């Protein structure tokens, strides 16, 4: 809905979608680019909206920005909620399905691990934010479910 | 690397991966900070390794024989000994403790009397619907945390019950609803989603909420318009709907529901509410989980129930159990003791000053694996092995399921297990 606000809302069909709402949904899922909406780029009266939209989609637009997951070691108490909640861990480490600690040595897909009472980020290569498509790319379960608010997803 | 049960708290996670080099625990995977500290105690600075006796004001290292001789001296001179603790020992040691109390005509009590052990006594009148951890993981769809901050007191609990994907709850977090009833916005509120219910109840008003819910069970549409205890009508309706619609709900009771005064019996009313809901709803059932702190708190209740028929607060006279209304608190308050044996706990720092002053004024015999405020005040200190790491045994989890602990390290030389120490005291007295 946020994206729809900054579109021309004329339903001109130039992008290939019947309505601006359909285009907004496709934009959210990463199927189309902002440049596909030609009136937004060409007409001067939409300039402000265009810039806002670029700002909104900034995370995916700026290619040089790199994904980082920061874990605050002072706040973390090793509850392992991130290990269990992470969808990638759940797929590749069967023990995490019932809330158990994953096997050691870890699977190459595994993202989080609790070692010595603190959460450790093993690798980021298989994070949904990099590998998945569409809405799953917006995954941030580790960040929202951490009861201590120790995990932060940042783009640097 | 092997999976062993962790003895950090009453959850007793049996999936902790441990690696040892023969002397210390050097690799710990999966354990929370609490569990990690527990494993670190093996090599900690304040570990007790030798028996000690107080001589001219200072604690001095002595041999086991001398220490046990002194214990015999104190126990023979006393007529009203007090035994307290046992929540961090295995069940075998607890049985020995009861045997010792019987022999010396003492009063024995465990930490559960000032914790949720009360609830089990109340359950004798009202009945209690219990559940097990496996059932919670695989089947539950409603979790209520009432007066407990599980995210900080039992860190891995929410991980196991809320985020796990059980056999009949494959979508995990998506299908489970959590309701937290607490006056303080604790860290546990951090795991909530939109459809979950956070109820900020006024401090000490739990009884009002329970009574309103009980009334609604008997007669529909009787919620007060203005709400109750800081919870408005809309939230009350949602709470009631969730409780009635749950296929397999569980209410976790924490320390927040305990009241020191016996006439305000919140837990009794809560059990009655659960019974009423279970009578009324036909989808499934609501059960109760008791969140204790010490890992073998319920073990003492089980052992003393099977040996003597009473949960806790056992008074022996002429080597027979006698009826008493006393607990450890009233005993100390009335000064009705003349020496005490403390096993694996630290009452001097747990109890209020008025009580700990009285406790410290009589001879103290401490059996523990680490230095504490109590062991600093003690007359005799007997070092013990850490149960669950240096000695095996049976313990009871928070859901009353027995778990077998494993031995992964040898205790330091000259250190005996709780069971052996108590056995030696029994034999010494003869």
C-alpha cells in the first residue's frame, strides 16, 4: 500500500499491468523495476513521487550496499530462538524443528548457532534476504522475535 | 561430543552438546547463558574442594574424618535439627536426606515450600490438569504465561514451546497463540505478534481477573463494562474466547502468582478456573505448567510423597512422621531449632534479614559445591560434587517427568557426592 501511494494511480496500462495496484504488488515482489512505469520517469509532475519511491525501494536498488546481521553479545542470553525460528535452519537442520540444538559440526546452510551461551552468526550466504524471491526476501524473523532485541539487520 | 541434560534450570534441556578434555568442559553448544554458567562451575574460582571447620573465627581445611566427627558432635548435642535445601541434588540424595532427618528426629524441607511446591499441596484439594513438554511441543496451540518472565528466567522455554514445529503443529510459531499476563512489560513481550494478547494487569489484582473469568464460565455475558484490574472488556472477551477455543492450551504459572498470605489463595482459584473451563469447553483442554527455578525442586515433592505420603515440611519425632503445620519459614521465625544442615542452597542470601540472622546464630552445617553467603557463615563446610556433571542421578523436570542425568567428569579428589556425604553422616551417627 505504501508503494501504491507514490504511483501515478491513473491505470494507464503502460507497464503491462491492468491497474496501478497490480503493478505495486509486482514491484513489492521484485518482478518489475521502477523504470517500467514510464509516466513516472518521463512526466515532470511525478518527479517528487519518483524520488520517494526510489528512496523506499532503496534497500534493493543500491547494489553496493551489503547485508549485515549484527548480534549484540552483551544483550544475548543464548535462548536460541533465532536458531529455531530461522526458516533456513529449519529446512536444513532437522533437530531445530522440535526446538533442539542443531548438530555439530554444522550444516553448510546453517545461519545461527549457540556456542558458550551466546549466539554466533556462522555465514550469511544462504540467508533468505539474499537467496529467496518475492515476499520471502523481506524475511526478518530473527530480528522481530529476539526477546532481548540483540539482533539487527542492517545494510552497510 | 555428546548430548547430555543441562542442569541450569528446571527445563532440563536434554539436547546440549558437550565436549570435554577429561578435566574441564571446553565445548558447549546449544546451552543458554544459565546452563553455560552451570558447566563453568567445574573450574570456577569459588569452588569448594576441601572440608572446612570454623576454628577461632576462621574456616580451616581439615580431613573428612575430623569434619564428620564434628558433625556428629553437633547433631548429638541437638534435639531439634533443621534440614533444608535438596533442590539441586538428585533424588537419591533427597531420599538419604529424609532418612537422616528420620534418624535424628529433625525437620526437613526443600526450596519448593517457598516456591511452587505450594501449588501441589493445593492440587490435592482441587485437582490439577498436568501436561508434558513433549505434548506441549507437538500439540499445543495456546500458551499463557501468567506472572512469569520465561524469556529471562528460563531462557530456552519459549524457544522449545513457542517456536518449535511439532508433529501436529508443523507451521510452528504461525499456529500458536501466546498470552502474557504481567504487570511489568518484561522481555517475554518481545516475542509477540499482532494476534497475540498482552495483558498489563494491575499489581496484585490477579484474583479479580480469575473471579471475573469464573463468573463468565457460569453465566455468559457477565463481563463488567468498565473492565477489571486494568484490562478492558474487549481484551477480556478475547482472552475468554482464546481459552475456550484452544484445542490444547497450557497456562504457565510463575512466581508472580505466589502470595505470602494463606488467606489470599490465587493458585487455588486458578485451578478451579481451569477445572471450570475444561468442564465447559468441548474442543480440547487447558492444562497447567508450574515453572520452578531449581532443577530438581519437584523431585523432593515426589520422593517425600512416595516415602512418607506428605509433599514437604516433614517433622519427625521418635523416628516417626508427625503432623505439623510448620514450614521452614515459621520454624526459623519461632526459633524452633538448634542447628541446621543446608544442602546445595544459599538461604542466608535468599531469606529476609530477620530470618537469616536467626539462621546464622545457630550452628550451620553446609553441603555445597561452591562458596556462598551461607558457607561463609557456616560452622562446618562439606564440599560436594556437581550433580549432572560429576555425578549421575535421577531428577524431575518442571512437568514431573523423570530425567536421568549423566556423569561426564570425575569430581576433584577428596570431593564426595551429596548422597555419599549424607550416607557417611548417617553411618557416623550409628
